[in-house]
C-alpha cells in the first residue's frame, strides 16, 4: 500500500518541473515576439519620427543591445513585476494584462460550467442507446460540432439570438460599472461558442468510456450482486468511465482559460486573447510578451491540477508513478 508521503513525493516532483517548463516557454515567447515584423519604437513614435529618435526610444526601454542581454533583462523585469508600459494604451502592462486575464478566466469558467454537465449527460445517454438511431444522430452532431470553426458557431449564434430574437447583445463589451447580471448576459454567447467544440469532443469521450465500463466484468459482477442501480452508476460506471475524461476536461479547460482570440474578437469581448491580437498588430512588445507568458503559466497550472486530480482518482496512476 502506498502512503500519503508517496503521493506527496509525486506532487512535489511534478511541481518542481514547473520552473524548468516556464523557462523554456519564456525563451520561446521571447523569440517568437522578436521575430514579429515591426519596430516598437517606430510604432510608439509614429512614422514621422527620425531614426535617431526611434533608436533613443528603443534604448530607453531596454530594446537595444544583444538578444541575450534583452532576454535576461526582460525576464528579470517580469519576475520582479516590472512589465513596462503599453505602447498602444499608455498604461502599465501589469494591470492591463491581469485585468484582461480575469475577463478571460471568467469567460472560460462559464464556458466550462455550461459545457461539462451537458456533454457528460449526452455521453451517458448515447452509451445507453448505443447503436440506435438517436445515438447515431447525436454522434453526427457531436462530430460536426467539434469540427465546426468557432467563427461559424459564433456567427450562427449572433444571427439567431442577437439579430433574430434579440435575447443577447451582438457585442460583449464590458465597461466600468457593469453589473454582474449584465456581465453574465453579455458573456453567454461567447461562452457557448468557446465550449461548443469541447462539448462535442467530451461527449464522445464519455460515451466511449461508459460503453467500455458497461462491458466490463466489474459492472456485470455488481449487477449480479443485486446492488442498487444508483450505487452501480455512481461507484462503478461514473467513476471508471469518467477517469479518461478528466484529462480531456483539464486540457479543454486550459484552452478556455487561456483566452480564445477568434471568439473574443468576434464578440468584441475584452479578454486577453483580443489583447494579444491588438498587441501583434501594433507591435506592442511589452504587452505581447507578458500576456503570452501569463497564458502559458495559467495553462501549466491547470494541467498540473488536472494531473493531480487524476492521480487522486486513480490509484493505479500513483503506483505507476512511483517505483516499487
């Protein structure tokens, strides 16, 4: 039998890998931002500035010198919380990025909350109706939903719910003083758009897991013992069939929380994805570097939490993780 200390060692070992992963991510982020076309100084000072003025601006913002020097200078500033000032908005990058991140987190969580129960319920229903016309129809719908671009889903929702029956606004703008009820209302359509593709994929995963569990010897044994149906569904079918889905849900949640550029731009939602797109277009290097690295940090933390949750639910993973 494994003890809690064994699990703690697994947790600490995986958590210790985070700094090294983030270091690699920071190098990639810095390199990708560096190759984006455009000159930050030129964008900040306009096209009429002289070459000397542009060079002076870049030097004052630490954008001159060797690539290695600029990388370590940027990384040190990021760790210390000095993220610079946005060129396009003339505001501190730290507050700007974290504020947009909160908006994207709220949108991702709402999408996850709306998507997960529906996807799990549909997957269970399909498994119990496997091979029947209703199962085939839902499978076609799930595959279609997973394959459909978010832009198409979003436009369809806008036409139906914003233009035709006018339940929700076309744009999901959030300004200061917006009430939580109004904020929730403007987030519904983008949240559904974000979660639609994931819902179709998760439903198929749940269906496959339930079918496999219903065909297992442990399920047949539980039925032969005469256990209550509710207990069989919760302790045998649900737990065993949903284990593979946990990892999928974690991956989908990480993608949702990271901000979806297409959806946020389509609905004009002030999230971190839209901020990154604006930063790319205007070569706002400080915003682009900070926002991209923050998304990476959020994704890594969510995926780590998913691994730990999977570890807690399935002891077999713990046994494989630790040497005998």
